[in-house]
């Protein structure tokens, strides 16, 4: 029997080469682009139909999200309940998702039931009618959810922060109750017809995606889903950051204060983006980060604090977020500033940098657990206009970045005095 030596850590083997599953590209008869990831081992398939959001209209700011959310609320053939029952009967799963840049319809289905479940998807994408009764329910529910969320300091801080960075755009949207009242069925229908058409759609198929599956998708939509004569405008207004950099919304009875600090930033298309992810991870991008070690573990100001780098189609964001005890809010902000300045003024120890390298490469490798996650990685590239060499650059950067490069990036991109700072609670 072997005896464990608890004085010697287990050997760590570095990540040398990450192999990505790459898609096969084809085009449906209606012109829609299709990317297929075929695992071939289980009789399950995921089909994602992804649409660029239409240009943000400040006079009607909620159309993109409202249309996407209400897609499954009824067609001329089926009510919302009948749509759900039909999907459930065949053991499938059907959902809609909205993000700042894209709206998505996703179907998970056993391959043997795909033709039947796809017919429901086609019905939704070609014949949604946004019933007046369902619209009234949507407006009422969303207003109630907003009222509840507005009592949460972190939600309010995020709204103020996004509005400050991106102004009157889809990225800066901070809905008010009256915005929901302005939604009309006529506007929803017009928006739906412009946006949900093949020319504005990318389909990504993952799972058992053999030629029969592609044929089923093509035959389902061929001839029944065409475009409109109206030009689809998917450009977006240019963000206009606020001149004001500090926002404080006092809540005298608050036990905790929400902190959100950051700045407009580069996105995934910028050559510095992989290296900046290393810098961000050191500061606040994982549980062993400096912000966690200082503000949670040492000072005990919070249960959690983190930083992040967000890549959007037309923008990027660097942010730090936490909720801390109201009585230590000012001290927490000072400690955040201290940690940022330390990275600007002192070299990162090689031991700490090595730990971050291993964490980041392990996280990337661990995120590729199945064919669906490989498809997700492809989406990050495709909608940013990048190729797979991005991940080659990413892994090479993480493996080879040196402490002086980390320091240089901190000096170049971080100026705490110019950061946007939002406090909701007490300060």
C-alpha cells in the first residue's frame, strides 16, 4: 500500500495545446448561415437561432427585449400554453434569451422528435402575434419586477453605472415603469417582422448534427420563412459617456452599500485584451484575487468582491463590484484604489503570476466539457468577427506574460481618478 506524502504537492501538468471542435458551414435555401458541430454520440441536438438586435430607439427603448421575451406568448395556431405543452410532451426544451447585442431562440430536442419540435420553432419565428392580453400581463409583471429590483442597492448601482458609461444606447438602458406602458402591439409586430428574418439570422447546431438533422432544419424553414422588403438596421448609436464621474445615491437606512467602479474599456477585438484579462484576474477575477484577499479575507468588509472585463460588440467595460457594510464603504473604496495602485507601482511576484496562469488555462480547458461549450466558444469569436487564432493568442499570452508587462498594462489602462464611481447606500 502506498503512503501519501503530504509534504509534497501533487505534480501539475501545464496545458500545452487546446483542441477546439470547429464547425462545418453551410447555407439554407432561404440564405440563412448555418454552423454545425457534430458530436455524433448522443441522440440530442441543440439548435440556436441568433439575431442581431435592431438599432436602439430612445423613443421606444424596450422593443428589442420585449419582442424577444414575448416570442413564445402565442401565434395564430397556438397559445402560449399550447406552445409549452407541445414542447414538454416531446421532452424538449425551448427558450428565448436577450443580450445587449443579440437575441436568441434555443431548442434542445431528441433527434427522433426534431421535426415535430422544429415545427413549433418555425411557428414562433414566422407567426408570433403578441396577443394584447399577453402584452398587458408582460407590462404588469415587468413593472412589478422593476419595482422590486429598484429596492436592491446592487441593481440600482449597476443601472447608474451603465447609464454613466454608455448614455442613451442599448448598453446604457435603464428602463423606467412608463417605458413599459409605451409598448404597443403594433410596434411589437413591426419590430418582429423586421428583425426575425433569415438575412438577420445565424443558426448554430450542436450535438448529433448529422446530414439528416441539417436536412430537417432546411426542409422546415424552406419556403415558409422569407425576408421582408424593409431594410434591417442593426447599427447602434455611439456611446456617449457622462462628464460626471461620481454618483452617490444615499439610502439613510442601508445596512450595506453597493459599490461599482470602472471605465469604458477595450473589447475582444483589441490586441491587448488577452493580457488585460490576466491583469484583471490578478486584481479581482477569481477567488484568490487581491481584492478578495484584502477586502474579504483581511478586512472583512464584504462576503464577495470581484472585477471583470466585459466584451460587447461596440464597446468594452472594466468594472469592480461589491456590496460592503455601510459603515466601511469609504474604507473599502480606499482599499480598492490601493490595490490598483500596487499593480501600477510594483511588479507582480512570479509565484502569484504562475498561479493565475494555471487558473486561467485550467478554466479555459474546463469550459470545454462538451460539444455545446465548443459551440459557445465559437459564438464568442464569430460575433466579434474573430477566428480561432484568437484562442492561440490568448493561451500564448497567458503562458508567456511577464510581470513587467502586467505592470505596464496597469499603468496604461488604469487611472483610478478617472474611473466612474457609483455608490448606493451610505458613504
